[in-house]
């Protein structure tokens, strides 16, 4: 972590416009500081007040936080709630019934509007349909869907009947899907025939078929299929059902299933530092509370906003900031099926213009690729579009480099929109460190300050606090309502991964490094401190990709490292030893392609190594440990200047210098 000590100090500072501050939910630093002070004075009282003011409880809670079985914290445990009730019924009662909940835009730019009343009805039909299949409270349902109103409705329908959903991103392979269905013990998979992205039809249902054919999905009873494209698919009578048949003739009313606040709302698999993805389990009450509060605080959501989060529902951002948060605050949001580059790289800006979006939330990798595209083609440069409706911009998923931040600020925000650079994780459920748009001074590349109630800090390897200006390990010192509750089926791994004994077992270890500015205390995230890569904002474990590679019969050994990449943040570079002699030239190219396709099949196209290099061996210490730090240097194409005296086989380094 030595390099983070030398992080360039960023001196540009941007204050929120006076007009924004005036109308903001959290208006000015005094208001922010007052919330922080309230949390510090009476931590439980602070959360209890907010939970009472912001959520509708069927049965009020009397106990705010139970720490008796730490780190398995419980929030609002004797309260009863239903998340879908809070997202839908509440809006029918408070005057939002005929307000547009979702503006759905398909890949081919067809626009459908759904009001809160219509969405409520759709979700009730869906929920009753699931019930008619025997799905009940506590069951797990895997959702493998394209971006669609039906995808959001599927999640809401599960929440309504107390079933725990596990959404699997549509880019994951049959193998990944099968592993998740088995680990979650799912009783049903909800999918679509195809997904349509960038003008192409990509199969989903056939991947589900393939996953089930791999075996082991013993708990699975039904596959519910949303007809998106209408193309031919394989059909298993008795198991497979069309969504339109499942919801036909269902009642418009589905009484919500009231669940304890701690009831698992969903499991979402994410990559960790070991091979197997972790099923991050979230609760109901605490999760929803933070989704609502961050919609209000970070996104300053107002009744007239047209909010757009470009994430996919397969990721945590699409859970908290599409499927739940916006609905729970009665917002109007855009849901987009397609990709930012189709029909051209002006798509986002065209959509902002047409729908008059006011809040736009996307990932740095998208911004960086659109900068490149705009530089290459004047016709789709953001200046060709009317983006004046925008009032707030957001960034999520990875560090945003200051130059991309500045471009976003100038070209998309016209120097009048605050940017909220939101640092958070699948495990945190919602934003943790972020500017508040009507309060915080923004600094390009810095996620600035923890949200009120979030006790983020920087410590050394033994858990001791470090002073500002010194880089270290990012932790959260106290539990917060939307935190991960456990890893599904693996409580021991939960403890070991997030509350390790080295840190006293009580602080949450985020897995990122960070540094705080000496003067302002602003946080800058310096990247993962574990073996997790971040490629285009997608989290991937190096071990996961290595396991996929060595599962190929021709591979003897593999080591995967991240390499800095201008567009995707990091790219995947794999060093591979084959069971046959080291290939060169065209043979190496052909095998590299074969292995890339193999990884796409094992995990999904997002995990394909960009680069594969072959060696007779890997650089190892005398005790046989792979020296990854050397591989990182080689991947970057730099010369090795570090000490290699512990290296068993220095000659190997020359072989691994060149990409195939
Ligand atoms: C929400 C989400 C989490 C990891 C996290 C960190 C990186 C996310 C960031 C950021 C710097 C930000 N990350 N937001 N790094 N600045 N604003 O992305 O969840 O997919 O679980 O990834 O992403 O490394 O640990 P998830």
C-alpha cells in the first residue's frame, strides 16, 4: 500500500450552487453536522427516530439495535414490516397513485409509462401468481431477467409475499447461475425468453435450461418465463410456465405478508477473495430505511424529479437505487433496457433530453467510454443535446479519476450540477461515504465524507486508528441498519471476511484502502486491498477466474492480476501454464482465445481475461508461493526493479513479459 501515501493532493473544490443549497433536503454543512452530532449523541435514538419517521410499520419496533450476538447485529427486530407495502401501497394512500413510477425505455426506444397504481396491480398479480405455484414466505426465488418493468415487479412480488429473491445478472453463465440456484436452494427461477441489448437478442431461458441440465438444482420446481422477444425456446412441460399465464386471472389485491424487520429480503452473490462467490444476505427493515434515507439525503429526491440510475437490477445498485429506494420515496424513475452505445454513444444524452431527467446516476467506466466516443464523433458529443433538465449527477462502482469527474461536471452538468461520488458496496446496502449535494464541498476523485450515522475510519493492520493524511484500511466502527447480515449458508465466512479477529472482531472491514485529507478529512478510496478486481465497476475475484481457468483440462496453473486500464479501470491479465509445452505465435493466439471463451462459459463474458500470457512456470518463492506483485508489474509492461532474491526461477520473468 506504499503508493497510496503519495496520492496526489487534489486542490480543486466545488461548492454546491446557492440555489441547490436553498432547496436541499440536507441544506448546508450545519444541517449535515447536526445530523452527525445527533447520531453521535444517541446512536440508537437517531436510527429509531428515522425508522419511525420514514417507514410504515405494521407492528412498531421497541428495540432498535441488538448487539448481543455480534457481529450478527439485529435492527428493529421486534418490528414488523413489508417492503413492497412501503414501496407501493404507501404511494396509493399518499396521493401518488396516478403518478408515473417508471418510464421504461426499451433497447429500440419504445417508451412505456407505468403509474404507481398500475405497478401495484402488476406486482399483486405477480405475487398472487407466485403464491399459486406454492411459493411462500422464506422460500428463495432466483431472478434472471433483463432490465424491465417485469424484473422490478418480480423483485417487488417476492418482497410482497416474503420470499427471498436472489437476482443473478443476465450476463452470468449457466454454470454461475446453477451454482447460485443450488446455493440459495431456490424453488423457482424467473427469467425471460431473451434479453435485447444493442439491437441483439441474447438468450436467457436457454441458459436457464443449460444450468438446470448441469444437475443439482433439486429444490427447483418452476421456471417462470417473461416473453420479451417472442422467439422460439425450448419448453419443459410441467416445469416451465409463461409469466402471462401465471398472472392471468389473478386478483388485483395481494395482502402483503408482514415479516419481522430482520427477515431476509434478498441474497445477492458477489465476489470475494476466495473462489466461491458470497451470498450477501440483507434484511428488510434496516435495508429499506437506508434506501429511503439515502434517496433523500444523497439524491435530494423531490416530487418532480425524473430520476435515472443506469445500473442493472443484477447488481446492488439496481436493487437499492432502482427496485426499492426510488419507489419507497414515490419518485418517477427511468428504467432502461439497452446499452449506452446503441444506436450510438449519444444514447444516454438523448434519453436525458427526451425524458428531461433531473438526476442521473452512472458508473465511471460508462463516463470514460462516453468521453472517448464524444472525442471521436462530434455528432454525439453531449453539447449536441439539451441537458439543462439535469440538476444532480452521481457516480458509483469504482473510483472516478479527477479528469473524468471534471468532464462529467462540465459537459454533462454544465458546471451547475453537484456530483455525488458515492462509495459503497453490495455488503453495505446503500451509500456510505458521499457528498451531500446541498452541503458538501466536492473534490474531484474524492467521495468526501461519511453519511450521518456512518462511522467510517481508517486503521492500520492491527486495527489502530491512523491520523488523517496516512493511507490505511477502511473500516466502519459501528453497525448500521442496512449492513449485510450474514453470508447465506456460511456464517463463519461472514465473520472471517468482514469482522476478522485481527481487528478485534467488532469493526466492519470494507476490503478497500483509503486515505483522508489532512485538512478536510475527506476520504479518497485507493482501491481493494484483497484479491478482488474491479473491471468496469464489476467486482470479480482473481481466485474465481483462476479456478475457472484451471478447470480447463489443458491448464496446469493460472494466476490472475489486475492491470490499470484507461476505460474499464482495471483489466484482467492471466498468466497461464499449460499441461503441454508453452505455445507461441499463432498457436498461443488460438489457445488464448479458447481459454477466454472458456472463462466466459464458466463465469460470464465480464470475466474474460483481456490478456493471456503463457509461461513454462509462474514466478514463485522457494516455498512455492506465486509472487503476484511481480506479475502485476509484468502486466503493466514495466521493468522489475523490486527485490527478486526470494524468487526460485528468475528466468521465467522474461517469458511472461510479452502478451500473446
Ligand atoms: C455499489 C457497488 C464495491 C466495490 C468497493 C470499491 C468500489 C464502489 C466506489 C468504489 C471508489 C466509489 N467502489 N463505489 N470505489 N469510489 N464511489 O459498486 O458495490 O459491486 O459490491 O462493489 O466497488 O472497491 O469495495 P460492489
